[in-house]
């Protein structure tokens, strides 16, 4: 009886490990600096963000801190226009 419980516990632990790594992989795949590309004009000028920009920004919200840490992308995310676009789109500006 104890051996069956131990085997069941091992199976459950293995499933937890497998499913948690799949979740992290899926999250990592959703971050794409190209997805908010429709926001470029709003981020680099005073033009309002498009609906496509806002929907993409909402999709990429979990990725914004990572973009802020990337020197190639930081100037797009960490500037007054980015705060304006985020506010207009209803996306909370990240506090990283």
C-alpha cells in the first residue's frame, strides 16, 4: 500500500514539473517585440494609438518590463509617449 502511494506521489510531482515548464515556455513565446509595431508612430510622435496598437499592447503587457531591460527597446517603452499610449489604451504602465 505504501509503495502505491509513493508511486502516485512521484507521478503527481512529475506532472507538476512538466506542466509548469510548458506554461513558462508558452509565456516566453508570447513576448515578441514585433507585435507592438503598430504602436511605433504613437510612440515616436504625438499621434494617438490605433485600436490595433492598443490590442497588441494589451497582449504584450506581461512583456513590457523585459522590453525596458533591453537596451535596443528601452527608448520605445521608457519615455513620455509610451506612458501616454499606455494610458490611452488602458494598459497600466509597468513598474519594474
